[in-house]
């Protein structure tokens, strides 16, 4: 059995995809202390989390 959906049955509205700038991790100089490397990674993860929350809020609104 095949199912089909016609325009009369369902019309989906999508926002156009607009790619965002890729997440940029601050460069860490070679030989930097582990604390510096970890701080850069934590900041990048936190920024990504903020971005995901922002996108989710836009979808819900």
C-alpha cells in the first residue's frame, strides 16, 4: 500500500536555510598550559550550547 500527500492535504512552511559561521575555537599556541587548552575548549562548548538554545528558542517562538 502506498500513501500520498497532495497539496490540499498538507502545506509545509519552511524557513530558508541560511548557514551560519562555523564555530571558531580560539587558537591555542603550541606548548600552551593544559589549563589554557581546557579553557578554550570549555568556552567553545559553552558558545555552541548558547547557539543551540538560541535556535531552539527561535523554533518554539
